[in-house]
């Protein structure tokens, strides 16, 4: 899914699903459709600088041909350039003030506590229900209402799925069967291994003659008033180069240095409810045993909650192409960053994921080609994760990007896909290849709450103990605090009448004061300016949900980014935190530095475009009226 998911889990932020609010829309036919079909291929994080470099080196011949015969341009990203924000802007053609997604993490307005922006969970007598934060209308709802067959595969922020005139498989936002967005289990016979984060579990096994009995951890449930884990028994038998795992009476073999096949587990929640999950294992070594197990995924053939529409589509897909990762962000970046997986294992998993996605794409592409008309929107997103952990650049020292083979190889793989697609498209099919944002380096974290303390805007009851980051604002004295930071680009005023116990009367005046001061912050180590621009929400957005936006949106300069601790309401002893992790690439900076890309097989006649132009373009192409709430304009 990324390191912040781990902190979200630490903060007990359960993943919620998305149920789009019903919004009235037009959907009337325009006089003429310019195309019969539209194919949209999303490649999360495809960076224009990397793309241009590889095209110039002759390594992306199909993208190069597409740029020459059609169009290629930078695609202006969202403010801030977060994947959920950007993909929702692309889908709705609207700015965040209209679609209501502003950051990976938002705060409860009253309590100031962090919540995931992807979804909102509501519990009731009948169980858990889900409520969407997204308010604007995505293009697939409009095309479906107009009778245009539309299939949407793994578009971010589409969980739970909604009915379309076609099929939908949810993407970023789908949880594992625990309700979290990440969390691995590491089984080892080495008693010295520990877990750094509570979202991940280390299980020490006492192997007797190479055998041990343990468990797979599944969903949580409430028993006798306490939240407990539901588990499934698993037997482990280690022999030379191979580990045999027995789950529910089924034997599976996991070879050392390889990812296993998909395994299934059954979790008996109570007398009336059984939950099914799937997972894979990677055996790094047999002696001592070091075995990595992925988060237990929702079984697409027996989903505990719907991850597709129609409900049976996820199972139909699995029966045709085989079991597949259903987690919204299945790439094991946590394991790689923590050192539990090496580079080969991480890249091997990416290769497996891409193989599954390619089989999905080819299945849907064949159906798309044989149909009389329609829209197919398909998103690949492992590109984002690869760049996060393989980016190699020291921009603060003036260094150029050293392009890792894994990144270049991923781009080349997508070029081959485009090479398969292009010859099969006729002149009545519009192709759009898009990304939500680009990439830059992440070398220093900025502890914004520490800056607020040092500058008199936040008051602590006492300093956190050494080694404690004070997450969830544990040490904040709200009676004397005027501002606080939460999320990855967001700063809030502690406004009277809005936050419980808020003390600031003139919210806008303080927001302006903060924005001005933020833009003057310099790094004492090098004298560089840290923040390119601090945006007032009234300047950045328009629409009915501006009131729910952060008061100030921080646009960092490349090399800097909000610290992990700030994201969940914590702080560090110093304002600047050196980034020593493998997570060295990021995009949570000022949007001007990380535009996405747009390729098309049509001549668009523009040098650049906004991502909000994509949805109006799709609608215009198939002759459907543009939604009145849309900020973008058609490019054709």
C-alpha cells in the first residue's frame, strides 16, 4: 500500500471501505460521439523525467512512437500530489474542494484524531458498514447511466465497489481480512529477531526435528468484551531447501528463495460465520528458519466483503486467471524496508503481481475489443512502490538520479504492453495512458509539530520521553495550542467552535500568518528553503467541501517531506529528521515538481493538461454530457 500504513495501524486506524454517495447527474447524450471506445491505462507514479530519459535512450520505443503519432505531455497533478487525491481528481474531473479527499490521512474535526481518508467505518448492530468521503461523481457512474458499457479495474479509491454498466474490481483501499492495509507475519527459529512495529508480527518457532505447529492470524472479533485474533492452525516442516506448510489439511511446498503458490486458510469466527483468506510465503532460509508471510488477503472466490461488482466478478476472474492479490496495496514495502525481505524477494513479488495484472488486463482487453463500444479503465500501481524504495538520488547535494534497473525494467515492461495494445486499436478507439504524479527524492523529514512547538503555536504538557514520538498528540496541551499538523501535507488551526476546546477566534488570520512563516523555513544544515509554497485552502480549492480541507496545505521543495511522526500527530526532538531508510523516493512535495504524464493516440494540440481534464475527455469521446461540477475540460 507504504510506511504510513504501518503507523496508521499502530494508531488503530481500521481500514474502511468506500461507498460513493449518490449524486444527481446528467448523463444526457451529446449530438455525436467522437469515438466508439475509450481505453484508459493508468500507471501510478509514471514520472515524466524518467519517461523522457528512457525514451531518449531508445528504451521505450512504443511510448516514443505513441508520442510522435499522437500526443505526449505533462499532466498537472493535484494539491497535494497524493495518490488518493490525484486519482479521485482524475476520476471526477473535480478539485478536492468538490470531491472531498485532501490527504492520505484526515482528522476527526472534533477530536483531532487521525482517520484514513480512503474510507470511513461505521459499526452497528448488523455489523460494520462503510461510508464514502468521496462526494463528486466519477466518470464511470456517468457513462453507466448513459448506457455506455464501462469496466473499471483496480482504480484507487473504489472500495467498496459500485454498480457499473460492466464490471468493477476495487483497487487501493481494499483491506486484508483483518481490516488493515498492510501487515506481514515473520516466522523464524532465531529467537533474536523482533518486530519494530505492532502492525507486523514476528513468531518464534521452536523446531523439533524440523517441525513445529503454529497459526496463521486472521480477522479480529469480539469475545467476552475483548478484541481477539481469530487464527487458523498451520504446521511447518523444514527440510533441505524446502518448507512444507499444512493449512486446513492441504499441503503446500515453499522452496527456499522463491515465493510460494497461493495458500488458503479458513477462519471460524463464530458458529455462524467463517472467513476465508489467501496468502503467500517466502522462505529466505531454512536454517535458521526465516519465512515471510504476506498479509492474509480477502479470498476473491469467497470474499468476506464485496470487492467487485457484480459481487461474483472477483471469483469469476480468479477462476479464469487464477488466484490473485486483492489487497489494495499488496507490495511488501514494509518487509523490504524492515530488512525482512531482500531486494530479490521484493522484486520477485512485484513480478508476480504484474503477471496477475497482465492476465487481468489481457482478459478485459479482449472483451473490450470484441464489444461494440464502451470504456475500459485499468490501473497498474506497482510502479509507485518500486520507485518509493528504489529511488537513488541526493538532490540536496546536487546529485542526479541514478536509475535503478528495477525502475527502468518496470517502465520497459509497460512499453512492451503498449506495443501489444497499439496495433490492435482502430481509429474509433481513443487511448489515454496516464499517471497520477511523478517522483523526486526524500532525504529529510520535517517534524512540523516540533516546528509549531518551537515557534509558539503548539504547547506541550511535557516533552515526550526519549525515544517516544508522542503520536496522537499525547502530550499536547490543547488549551494553549493554536495549530497542529496531521497527515503528510496538512496543517490545521485549533479553531474555536470547530475543534473541541479550540481557542483560535480568527481562523483565517492565523492560517495566513502560518502560511507566510512556513515559506521562510530554511534548513540550517545547508541554508536551503524547505517549503516552496504554503497554500491556504481557500486559494487551493473551490466547492462545497472546502470547509473540510486542512487550513494550510504545505508544498515542500524536493528532498524534503513531512516526517512519518507528524503524519499521525507526533513529533521528534528536532525539526529535521535525516531519512536513513530505503524509502528514498516520494511525491508528497509541491505539485509543481511532480507532474504525471499523459499519452494519447489522438492529436490533442496541447503542451500540458490538468488531470481534471481526463474525465471530461472520456465523456466527450463517447458522446456523454459533461457533469456540471467538473472543473476540467475535454482535450479532444
